[in-house]
C-alpha cells in the first residue's frame, strides 16, 4: 500500500470533517483546500468579523518524505489527535521546525 496516498486521503477527509462545523457567531466560513499533487493541505477562514474582513490560514500541513509536517495549526485543540485517530502514525507527524532543523521529531500522543 502506498502510505503517502493513504495519508493524503486521511488529511483530506479530516480537513473536510473539521470544516463541517462552521462558526456561528460571525459570518466566517471555513474551507478545506487539499492539493494532493503538491502535498499541501489547508483550512482557510474567510468572511466578515464584525467590521473587518478575515482571510487567514487556520491549518496547513504538508506531505514530505512520508511525514505529515504541521506548518500551522490554529484550531483550539489542534487537528493532530484527529489525524492520529484517523490512522496516521504519531511518529510520522512532525512540526515544521523539527523537520527543517533535522532534530528528533516531537512524537504526538493521541488524547
């Protein structure tokens, strides 16, 4: 089995599920953006927050060398636990700082 393909499927499904619960107080919408060709997976938030326009990245992960590299995770409880529960091995999830520095990756624990 091609692990990178299954990890891409897991990322796509997890991001789609995470965006189903939309914010209720503001007119902000969450959108999953999944590019399996480049290996980038994002959740963006756009809309009006009171009197200002919001257009921000809530979550960004990349698939590189059979690792899920978390670039940004601004969800209150994070999406790492959901990714592990969906089948991505905890030791294959690293932060971008750990990956770029070559340091031993932080092993995430499912809660």
